[in-house]
C-alpha cells in the first residue's frame, strides 16, 4: 500500500506557497480554517485572510467583490455548504459574471464518515458542474491536489476543487505534472475502461489489478478535471475498450457518471455501468464502512466491470 | 477546451488605452440642475419601461435623487473608462431598479442615451436586471436580492488592502433587508471596521406583497443597523441637498460602516404610481406613459 497523505494538508501548504508568490491571493473561510487547513495561510498572512464566520452566503459575496477588484480569492469550507448552502450566491455573484473566485471545499463525499448525512456532500459536483463557466477538479491524491491549486491560481475564471477528509494513498509521484482538462491513463487495458475521480481512483486501480488475475484487462482513467471533461479520452476509451464503468463518491445523478454518459451516448455508444451512491442519503459510520454499505469499493467496481462486459456484444 | 473570453473578468484593473486621457466626470452641477436631471431620469424610466412593456417603475422612481446625488455630485468616476482603478464604486443591490441605473449611466455618458430604448430587448446591453459583463458602468450582476452588500464589502476590503482611497456605495431595498445575507454582511462589515463603505437603503416602505410592516416587519430598523455596529443617518431621500449632506457626513465617519436610511416614496413623481404596489413590477401602458410624462414635463 502506498503512503497515505492528507489532501487537506496539501491544500493548506499549496495555499501558503501561493501566498508567498502572489500578493493578490486572499483567503476566506467560514469558521472551519482548522479543518480546511486554510489556517496555515491565516497564520502567515493574517492581513490577507478573511474569517467570515458561519455565514457562507456572505463569504461568497465578499469573495466575488474581491475578485471584481483584482484579487484572487480562495474561499473554503465543507463541500456540503458550498455550493449547497449558497447555490444562488455562487450562481449570480460568481458564475454569471465569470469572476475569478476559487472555491476549494473539503470533506466531500461519504468519507467524511461519522458526522453523518448533514455533513456528507453527495450532490456538490452535480450542482457546481451545472453552472456555466466553472472549472471543476477532484484530485486523486495530495500530489494532484498541490498541482490543482496551482492550476486554479493560474486560470482566470470560476474554479471549484473538491477534497475529501481522509488521507489518501499517493497514486502519483513527485514528478507528476497536472494538465487541466486532460484525463490521465493510470493503467492500460483493452477489455473495459474504469473512469474514476478522487479516492475512487485508488479503488479503480485495485479493482483493475484484481480483475487482471481473472484475465480481464482494464484501462483506468483519472478524470480529475470533471469540467470541462476530456471528451477525447472518453471517446478513445469507448472506441478501444467498448465498455465503460465510472466510479465516484457522489450521487449517481449529475456527477461523473452522468457527464461521461453524455459523451459516450453522443459520440461512441457502448455499455456503461455506474459506481456511485444510488438516490439515497447515507448515515453515520466509519468511512470504510460507509463506502462498503453504499457500494463504493473495489469489489463494487469489479462487479460493475463484469456487468458492463456482459452487455458487450 | 473552449475558453470563454471574459474581458472584464480580471477585475477592475484598468487596461484600457483611454485610461489616461478619459476625463473625470465633472461634479459641478447645481442643485437646480440636479433636480432637473432627476425629472429627466424619471421621464427616461417611464419611457424605457413603457417601451419594453415590462420592468419595475416603483423602485426605480423612488431612488432617483439618491443616484443623482451620487453620480452628479459625489462619486469620482470616468464614464469613458468604466474600469478606472481609482473610481468610486456604486453597486446596485436591488437589481430590479436597473432602468434607473441605466438612465443615470447614459446621462453621464457611459453609453448613448438612445440605447435606453433597447431595454429588455434581445441582444440589448440593457438586460432586465443588471449584468456586469455587458453594460459599461455596471459593477454587479444583480437581481437576486440580498447579495449586493456582501459584494460591496468585498470591493471595500480589497480597496483597503491595496491602500486605495475609493469609496464603495451600495443601494439596498428595504424589502431586500428581509434576506439573512444582508445581516451576515452587516455583521462582517462592522467586524472589519470598514469605513470606505456606505450602504443606502431606499426606505420606500413597500415591497411586492404590500407594505414592509405587513409582509415582514423591519422595525426597529435603524436600531437594528446600530445594533450591528453601523452608524445610521436618516434622511429625506428625495431632497438632493440633504442627501449630499448625508453622504458628506458619511465620508467623515471613521472605523465603522455607515448606512443612510433614505425615506422615500415608491413610484415618486408619478401621481398614480406613488405608494401603489401595482406599479412595483408592472409597466405603464401607452396611456399611462403619456399621463406620467405630462406630470413629469
Ligand atoms: C432573492 C429574491 N427573492 C425574490 C425576488 C423577487 N422580488 C423582486 S423585487 C422584490 C421586492 C423588493 O422590495 P424592496 O427591496 O423593498 O425594493 P423596492 O420596493 O425598493 O422596489 C421581490 C420580492 C428577487 N428578485 N430576489
């Protein structure tokens, strides 16, 4: 098992570095800076850190006003509160005017664990991807997180990065260079393609390794840029492997699976299966228990691959 | 990947070549000239909304003197260079009063006055509610009430961080103050002791479903702002000299934000629109336009 590293800590450190390089970078948080790790930045650059208190809608508006005045605001809280709590503010204050605000949220998905339903963000990707002009990234490990934060700062326009609470095994080495809008082939294979995001990338790799023992060779794509999605990589995978499985820590509706299916149906129809949460809210539990209960493990991916293969002509 | 070209996205830093040459708008108008301008703006509002066949006359008419005082007497701005870095900012939070803002901007020279008649038409730069990406001089995309004070606070904090001396003005509706976000922003502005920000409430006493006191009571309104740490100035919102005095008083306040509660009449200047909730969001028909323009002659 690869070394496990905190994606949130990677975010905090990346922000700190950005703050040193670029004095227009400002950071906002809504009373969660110790959890989102924006506290690193706050300690070093108190004059450029804006604690907004437990008032997410106001935080979005302040960030928008700052972006309209030439700043590069990074606003952070839990993924369940942004965009959910303040969807209309994100829509009208950031997305419509195309303002240069970076929303970096943590505790996305089920892996937040014991805090339960109110804290499990399983709709955020659907909401944020619905907004015209947003770029959306779900990093697969700490190294990709650092790269994603740099990419967000370099890009002009609304940006969303979703991180999770637990530490994640490294799927990349230090030499990894993230390319915005490009899926990464993590493993080659010709029988089926597993397209995954976030912590499901490691599960996809594990599933592919297990399936190989049964003589099933899976390609694994990390679709870390969810929007704009890498259509070329999807079409190529569909054409070459003729079966696709998506895997995400999100509701089945409106996330990675929906986005990939749209591309597949339009350009290269092939059988698909979806590893995601099925139209329900989850409960309290350990992250690993929840991933198992709601069908988000390597075994679920393996089953899905076999289902997709069975439908292949 | 298709990149949207968003010329204004980088924010307010002026890149336009005209920046150096563009004139700062002259603020030499007399009170009598401004009063005449207020009347002219009211005629524009009626004509525009009448022509468009939809829009919000009531809350546009009530704030005419407020914007006249700001744009013609108080704010440092360059109509030929709307992104001038040193400009004072006016943010219209009650975005449904867009016709008023458009009329003021046109009269200042941000775009041709004739363009006012394109209000709400397909491909017009004058959208039903403000859109900062296409209309010169419009600072915020508004229309969803409750968001402007937060946005203005962000602009004010950024200005302070950069050591810039511009002032930020934001106009709210009284009904708009039903929104919780307004009070989140009010709390934050005083927490950050922001004194380059002046909020104005167009306190015309009405919202859509009727009088504020019947829909959702705001009382005691001034005391609420005070309790949130704001300096409150109450003023007759239709007296240009009193408004100017109030704005000058606000400029002198240090260490806390100021709200000017402007007592106004919804539909002001047109007898049958005054205090008439039917004209919150309904356009006057041809006869009503004619009648109103006669009153405003
Ligand atoms: C968030 C939101 N809810 C509802 C509306 C619909 N709406 C438009 S104007 C208005 C009343 C506004 O009243 P007030 O702020 O007092 O404005 P004024 O009376 O000055 O026109 C409402 C409810 C809206 N634009 N935004």
